[in-house]
């Protein structure tokens, strides 16, 4: 008996497999292993202060929350692939996955050492606290006061540990320690394919165009029906539609970013990558097939280590 599998369901299943593999590692461990790089970095805390008593531990454990958020978004993307709608929403969620994955990926860079990891972590904290101060209006509020006090705690402690502190002239921009965090677009190129910077930027900009409802972004989903709506003005009706191939190509930044992020997490935490790599291998083959991509012209991060259409009028 020949079993026909919906290719949209195959895309969805490949994303689900990534989360399942992560769960099999995360559930029994709930943190890094004893001999892991994260554990070794945290053994001798030398950066304690008003910004925290265990900043190296905080810098290593904080990525777990955005990692779980990325996987949650991938599950939502999987749900959309199984539904008859979600024509444009899939691209918005895929862009969000790329955006969120950049943070933990950047923070978990291997070999940077505890001091650099804490610096990056504190810059992320400063940005978050600064944005928190802008949630409320008025000269003073408890929320704003708390955020501003925490910013000053971080800057004061940073100076005692010899970090360069930089305050922006723009009152809406956060201060930072040492070099400023690279832009999201810059990091998007590195997390996707550092040897081909055009690819990450393309994923980012395509997703942004749809997310912000820009005309050139939404026009990607138009299929002209040649049915005049108002002949006097030359208007015509269109369907909004997306093909399996177009979706796999345009949304490919989501699994690419998730793969890069998870590999760094596994390496830093010392987790065995076997289950993860099996899921990655399946995901890569599925998305390559859907996108009509033949190996080897794909980015290195899209490789394992060791026609249908859906639309709405």
C-alpha cells in the first residue's frame, strides 16, 4: 500500500522532532553537566558585586529561557503548517524565531571565557532594563525607579571590575560595557551562514517585510486572477497564496537559527548531541526537499554534523 504524506505535515513533523530531541536532553538534566564548559566557568566566581552574587552562573543559565521561547515559536510554526490558513503568519513567526535565537546564540559563543560572557550578559540586561524604563510615562514610577537603580548597580559594579562603561547621548539608548552588542542584522548573518552574509540578511529582511506589513513583503503572496474588479480603474482581484517551496525557502532562517542556537547550548552544557543531531538531519533533508535545494549549495549550519500550495482569497 502506498501512503501519501502531506509535505506540509512533513515540514511540521521535522520541527516537532527538534523540540522532542531537546526535551529528551533537557528533562533529565535541567542544567549543565559537571564537566561542561559552563560548569568549569562557574567554579571560581571572581565577578560578584551589586549586579549579582553569581554573575557567571547567571550568564550561563539565562539562555535557557529564550531557547524554550524559540522552541515554543517553532511549535506554533508547526501548527500553522498543519492548518489551512496562516499564509502570512508563518513568515512572521519564522522571523521571530530568528530574532529570539540570536540572543542565546551570541551569549553561548564557545571559548569566550567567563569575563566576556558576563559582559555580554550585562549588556543584554542593560538593554532590557532601559526598555523597561520606557514602559510607563511620568516623571517617576516604581517600575522605572527600580530599572534605573538596577542600571546604576550594573554600571557601578562594572567599573570596579575594570570594564569600560559607555553611556549613549541618546536618552532612549541603553548604556553598554565595552564594545556595543552587534546589530541584529549583523548577528543574523553570522548565525545563519557566516561565509555568505547575504543569506542571513535576506532571511531577516524578508521576514521583516511581512511582519511590518510592507507592500513588497505582502506582494510575495499575491497571485493575479485576471479578474477585473473595477475595469474603469484597472483594478484586478488577487488571491493570497504560498507554495511549499516558497515557504521552505523564505522561512528557512527559523530552523537554521534554532539549529545553531541549540548546538551552542549543547556544547556549553556538555549534553550528548546524538538525539539532537538525528532530529537535525531529518529536518535538513525535509526542508531541502521542500525547497528544491540540492546539496552542497547550502550553508554549513544547515547540514547535519557526524509543490503543494495553501492559500486564502
